[in-house]
């Protein structure tokens, strides 16, 4: 079963970037200097800017894909992304020196279930977005057109607030292949144990934290479970960042109060700023245009399809036979961390649309191509060494090995193992009957 999608070609390849690091303590210090703040959501985008100076822009591409939540059935998109250093929007007046009443009114006007209160800390992060980093906001605004429908579909089915779609902006800057130094990965930055707990396949070959659809499904289950505990969305968001244990300790230290701003002083330093950043992200992506920020422009599209297979397969087999760059295949299939589809169960393989027919026609030859070296190089069964009834002999993989003792002769050894002297000499490359104590003979029978 196939569903068509559009491969989104971009001027930057997030695949080629260094792994995204989680925020440092300095990011979350209590004193706010708006001019020097560096936010989690902008780290990937900032590294894109530096990378683009070193790489020919025509050679650097980024892909994204989307799907119906039922397995990985892809639906069509009609746009792609191109990241530029500037946007076409130009404001005729200063949009950052607004009175607090404007920011407060705009936040209050958003159709949200989650409270988005305003204070000086929220203002500091809003200015970091719209004043210091308009290019990154432009990218996120465009990328959100792609990812937010995926998030909203799942959030709606779980009856969760749609504004939770801004959590991945803070976690990964909407980079599905982001990895933190602590081991979190994907759009929602799941740790391995949490990902497995909520149904993601994570092993040496497959990491579904990188799958936008399946990781979003897992995130919805996780957020639902947290809300069943706290009944307060700001506490849920805080727990998403620092864990329920830290939130529970903060509640106890606050005398049992179950409100984020009441337990604020008792939370880890990073988490104290997490909710304000979440509020600022809501503001920036909803009111970016009021600050002269346009969505990053579109470049072009490329049609792709997916096909499902239960055969063990290496991406190099597909690359060599269908003449597809291996790095492009990796971008299309980021969940296969070692380029291998494990087989056994059905796994999805995403390909450029024009290659799907060729794959179907050549599937047998593709699967056979370099199979021994690429996918069949694991022994399914081995014979363990076994001691035979003859003292000092052992057997491995159908061959018996005998250590020559003092006084042994070829004739005597041949008699022990029911073979001829000629056979012993042939198996061991002997040209005479002379043998030496301590050497080993092979008996191939």
C-alpha cells in the first residue's frame, strides 16, 4: 500500500548538522539579559546559518514527511521549504518596544485552553524571538505549516489542547533528527526508556523517536498520563521538561500548592524558564507578522512514495541499484539508524516517487545484491567446540582437532580416528610421516 507525499527540498540539511544539544544552565539563569539569551528552539537554526557558509547551497537539502496517523500512510503536501537569511516582510515601525498591555492582550486573545499569562520573564523570551532571532522565527513559522497538522491530528484524537503543538519547538526546533547529549531524540525529545514505555520501537536498527507520526502518538499518550496526575497543563509542561519527581518535590516544598507560578522557586533552574519559553513560542508564531516576520519562502517540491516490506534490506542495496544517493535515502528514512530495515515485520521504505516502479520490478535483484556482505553476515547457528572421546581432541564445525602427544605416530592416530594415514597427511598438508609433539592435527570427517 502506497501513499504519495512531497519531499521538501530545503537550502539547509539538518541531517548534516551536529547533534542538537540540550540547554545549558546559563540558558536558564535567573537574571534575564534579552540581548544575550540563547534559546533551545533556535540552536538548530543558528547552526544552519553557520553551516550554510561552508557548503554549496545547491548541494544542501532537507526533507520532511507527513502521514495519516494510521500507521505511516502519507498524504500529499503542495509546498516545500527554502531557508533564507532574510524575509520579505518589512515593518515600518518599531515592533518590539510595545507596552506590556499589547503583549498581554495578544496572549489573552489566543484561543487556548492552557493559561498563557504575561510577566517580565515571558516578555524577555518574546523579545528574544521577535527582536533577536527573526530569521529563525521565519523558519519555524514555515515549518509549523508542515508539522502542526500532524500534531493537531493526534492532539485532537486524544482531546488534548492544540497549543501543546508548541512543545516540540522548544524541544527540537522542529528537527525530527535532533539528538541531545543526554540521549533524547526526535521532535519530542524522548529518552529511550520513556519512548519504549509509550510504545516506540527503539533498538540497534530502528529508532521510532525519529518518526514524526509515531513519536507524536507517543507524546500524546505521555501528556495524557501527566494530565491525569496534575490536572494543570502548566504543571504537565513542567513535568515534561524535568520529570514528575521534580515537580512533586516542588509541590511539597510549596506547601502543597499545585500551580506552576506558586511552585516556580522550587523547580530546577531549567524548568523555571521552560513554561515562559512555551508561552513566548505561542506568541512568536502567532504574532510574527505583526513584528515584520514572514514565513520562510518556498523553493520546490519532489514527489515521493512509501512501500512496505517484511524483507531484511540495507539502504545501500537500494542506493546502488536505483541510483539514489545514500544520504538522500537516509534523510527519507531516518528511523533506520544503521541503514537496515530489520525484516520479519512490515517496515516502511520511503523513496522518490519515480523510483517506486523500479523498486517493485527489481525487488528480487535488489534483495540479492551484496546480501552476504550487507545483511547476511550474521551467523544464524554455530557448532560449539566439543571434547571428543579421544583424550586431547575437540570438535568445531564438523572438524576434529587432536594435539599430538609424546610417542604418537600417524598410524596410531589414524587408527584412533578410523581414517587412513594418507587422509591425515592430506588434511594437514604433510609430506612425510614425521610429526611433532604439541602440534595439532585436523581430522575432517
